[in-house]
């Protein structure tokens, strides 16, 4: 058991350069959430559903990570930072990495009965922050789902998916053949260089756009001034006394 724990901590350290030691990894909420889930899942398999739910709720209170006791999770599962929701019938393979604010959600069954309604993640899958994986779909081995993606269809093995800008409507993620970025969706024209400094051409482009907008605003003001009706002079009413 001790060797398995050391192997797991080393697998987390291989995916996260932040910790300086294994002891530091032991403070990660994702590690605690996984440990509590192992206990809750064992109780769930033994049909001790209330106790399983109790452990689940205590874990959620402590770690802000909600893993249903019925979810099946393989080896070396790593949740970076937390705030993740994993549904009852979700299945997660080995060496899967999930970043913060991810939901492995379920589709509402039309017949009102339970069943397989949550996604399946194969081995070595990486899910970027804020991604929503909905329904009984399969994310293939070594696939990568980018940040903020909303995925409702199967992801092929080895594919890299980056989400469309859609929050209220579920739609399949758009597929891009480019480097995977877990914390954000890249654009075709990044505003910064490799050192994180603003690109000169981007700054000049923005300055030109601002100048064009100012000219357009002044032209609109002049046009409105020409079309505006003249304001009639206000005649002062005579009165017997002055205030």
C-alpha cells in the first residue's frame, strides 16, 4: 500500500511542476478527494449507500470536489486544484488528468430510469479547466479536451478538442490540430510573444483601431449636429416682480 501511494504521488509530481516534495502533494484537495472516494466507492459497492453518501458529502465539504460514490476511477487519477463534479456512472481510466472546474455530467434519461448517462474517459486523457463533458460519450485514449469546451459527442482517440464559445447551448466541440493548452483557448493571433510581452504589431493594430473608432465617432457627432432641428429660443415671461 505504501509503495502504491509513493507511485501515485510521483505520478502527480510528474504532471505538476509546482510541488517541491511528496509531502506537499499530500495537501492537494484532489488527492484527499480521491482517497475519500475510494472509501465511498467501497461502501457503495457493499450497498451501504447512506454511509457512502455521507463520506461523499464530507469529502465535498472538505475539498470542494464532488465525486459520486458510484463513479469508477482507475489508477493515478489527478485533479489539479479542484472544484470538479463527477457523476454516478462516470468511468475514468488510468493516468487521467483533470484541471479545475470540470463537470463529467449526465444526460437526463427520457424514460426516467437510471443507466449509463455519464461520460467514459479512457487512459491518459487530459481535460482542460472549465470543460463540460455531458452524456454517455467516450473520450478516447490520449485525447485532450481544451479549456471551456462543451462536449456532447465522442472524442476520437488521440484527438485535441477546443471548445466553441458557447455557454448556454450544448454543442460539439470544434477539433483543432494544434498544441493543447489546459488553461485557455488559444487564438489564431496571440497578443503576446513567447516571453509574455505584448507584441509590437498587435499594439500598433489596436492603436490604429482606436484611432479609426475615434474618427468614426467624430463623424457621427458632426452628422447628428447637422440633422438636429434648431432649438427655439425660450422667451422669458414678463412678471410684475423680479425674483
